[in-house]
């Protein structure tokens, strides 16, 4: 039996149940029309942070991961508010900065030990409309941000240029 645990545009984490009591996790990476399964796994621990007014959300996360020598981290959850955010929207080349009070609805992504990252953020405006995209610049905290970072100590994340996409894509290695 196969259960989908989480889906993303470029990767999906699938839990495969073998028999009644054995479970394996596989990361699936989609390369064009092909999917390659990497049976890489790791225990998961969590670091929690509370960011203060004026802290830059992305810089604070990268600083924390670097300070604690985290080789593979992911943002599990983030709530709070921002003074502004700089995003690159889907399929766009330019980045846009929104200078207004924003509520953080979600932040997710991966962080490598060398500060390379792929973070997406969704924020809501005062009127309830939602913006979202790749975090590409300053994102100063307005009141607070409560963040939980997942740490995968048995893995190492790096980013290498992918000839197919033209972007630096996630590479996962067993540590």
C-alpha cells in the first residue's frame, strides 16, 4: 500500500508500507518524465526559534543553521508577521518587494550547510489576499516569527546547477 505524505512541485515524499509493520520512506525526484527513488532516510529532530522585531527572517534561519553546523535542514512551520518581503513569483525572472504589514501564513523549504536554500513563503495582506513565491531578499520581522526547523543529521543537502532546469537543484547525500 502506498500513502502520499506530502507533495511538492519537484519532489514528493512517499511512505511505502511493506507487510504489516515495516515502513520505508523514499524521496522521489522527478527529472523530466522520469522519477528516481533514493532510499535515503534520517532521524528527524527539531530546533525552535522565536525571531524578534527587525530580524531578517531568512538571514536568521541561515545564521542559525550555520551556527549549529546543520548539514540538512527544512522548515517545518513558521507563523508571524513581516514589515516587508521580497519574492520571485512562479516562472518570473524579476523579484518584487512588498512594503506593507504582512502575516506569515507559511514558510517551507530546504537549507544547506553552505547557506544555499530554497524557501517559499505565503503571506496575507490586511485585506486577506495572499501573496507567495520564492524568498529572494529582505524579510524583516514586524512583531514575531515562531519557527520550527527540522534537522536531518544523517543527510547532507547541497545545491548544484541542473542542466535541465537551469537552476541550482537540491542534491541529497547520506552523511
